[in-house]
C-alpha cells in the first residue's frame, strides 16, 4: 500500500488479488446479500484509491481495509435504510416466507441455511464484531482499533455475540415461531 | 473455579489468540463438569460452522470494475499530476523542531533577501507589466484547455481515455456555457463507460441550480442501467428537490429489474419529496 500511496497504482492490483476474496466473504456474511457485498467491496477499493494519501504505515493493511469496509457497509445500510435480510436465491428456496413459522420451512438438516438466517437476525453491531473476531488475520488489538473501543470491550462483545448467535440458531433449529434475535 | 466464572472464560478457550492464566484453571474445571463441557461444545460447534460457512464467489464484474477504476485513476493522475502529489502521511515534527524551525526559516529568509539584492537590480516598474502578461498567458492556457475538452467530449466514438480527459477538462470551467453542459449531459446519457458517466454527473452536480442540467439528469435517469450510476443520479435529483423526478423515481422504486439498493434509494428520495 506504501507503493500505491507513492503513485504506483498498479500495486493496488496485487492487493486486490490477495484480499478481495476474504473481504467479499466478510461482506457477504455482514450484509447477507451477495450483490450488496459486491457493491460494498467495490466501494472499499474505490476509497482505497481515493484516500491512498491518508494511509499510514501503522498497523496492518488488513486492519485499514476492514476499517474502510466497516464504514462503507455502514453507508450501504444507511442508504438502503433497512436491516439486511438474506435474499440469495438459495435462501429464498430454504425460507420461502420470512413470516412466523418460516423456520419450519427450512430443511432441518441444512445447518448452514439456519446459520445464515441466525446471522442475519443478529444485531448489526454484534454481527460486525463477531465476523471481525472470527477473521484470524486480525488481532484483537486491531479489531479494537477498527471498532474504536478497548481490547477488553472488543473481546467481551465478540464473546457475547457468539453466544447470542448460538441462542438464535438453537431457537431456529427447534422451530421457535417468534425468533427475532435482539434486533 | 465456579461454573459461572468458567463460562465467562469459555470463549477464550475457543480463540487461539487469547492466552490467559485463567484458561488453565477453566480447563481443570471443565474436566469434571458436564454442564460446562456441553456449553463449550455448543459454542465450538457454532464458531466452526460460522468459519466454514460456504460462500459464493464474487462475479467477474468486481474484478473488471476494479481494473477499469484503476485505469481511470491513472488517466486522471496523468492529466493532473499535482493532484497525486499530496503529502504522504501526517507531519509530526519532534519537539525540538518547534524551536528550531522558526529560526531556520528566518535565517533562510535573510540569506535569500541579501543574496537577491546583490544578484539582481530592483525592477519595480517591470513587475506590473510582467504580472499582467502572466495573467493573460494563464487565461489563454485555461481557454485552450477548455477548448480541447469540448472537442474531446464531442468525439464520443473516441477512446475512453480521451473522453474521460474531455469530461475532466470541461469540469474545470467555473461558469460553463450551455454548450459545455449539453456535452456533459450527452456524456452522462450516452457514454458506454460507467466511470465516464459518473465523472460527467460529478461535473454537473455543481450546476444543479440550472434548469438545463436538472432536465438532462432527469432524462438520463430512466436510461441508466448501472446501479452505481443510478444511485448517484437518484442522489442528485433528491438533493436538487426536483419534483419533476417523482414519476421516474416511482417507476424505479417499483421496478423489479432494478437493484434492491436502487429501489430503496428511489423510495427514500420519494419520501423526502
């Protein structure tokens, strides 16, 4: 990124090739929507290019990238003015209706579909911290920098989010009719 | 160690990055507590499922758009190299520099002043004439730049780089004529490259108070198929409070073919009206 900051814009291509996959995965889980994740990922790289002069050689590039990704995702949610819901065709097949009892329509054995639904019903802040924490390239010190909180607070929030996700997941698995998470 | 304390520490056991002394005590407790073992197994299962969740691959569009964007930025830098020569990172002088820098600046100023006095004769009378001449030259250069921009804009069939250069040159005019605005609107409506359409819209946005611009943007809105450009167009008409845009926004908000974020943005803009 230092080379990009110095004017070698082609060097950003290497960073794109190395990081766009994990970034896209993070955004798919965060937004619950493939196209939205792609748009946000594109905006992240656009901002990298636009704000390359502000890049400081402090901490890892990944931490800076996820910091930008978090901002871009927040802008996306603000624009769409709605909490993310899974609308992938595969999700729609698994959950033909998002009304009460929708969990009954999910294939019981399809744990991943249930987990996607549980993740989408998790509070946005909890989902964000949980996904950052499960991304092993980032240390908790970097995560706390991204979230602008202390390391201890980041850990507590990540742990609490994992418990909450498990609770929603179990309620879905047992066909609880009014699963709403903490949203 | 109690069950409650152990359960507080359980997430640390899931995370290889977390190393704490309490973790070994928690493990000792786990060895003899079935309830805590079950809790740990549950959290491990959820975390593993989250880590191994199958994800779709991004479409080739992401890579194509990225490289197009880098190319456009390189072209923009080539046209205006000063824009990329910004300071790299914040300046944080050490404490002693705060004292040293003013003295050094004064010394340099004094040296420059005395050297200049000795090396060149005073030419106060010529200064005014020189400034006037420089101003004229500057105006001519600006005018030439705008003329080149107009001609490039009109060559819609030319290479994308030339068209982009044309848009950027036209965007520099503070008070563009109707002709220039017409050309920018044409680029917005008809240019096949989304980056150029976005740049054209950006150039037009500072002239949203002109009816010609609002009408042009409104005409481009139903033609646009790219969600990024659509969102920017919607932002434009919403910011301009152009009520004439309401029918077009309604159609977009209800269009099943439009991207979801576009439909949402159109609905939001309508709500603002």
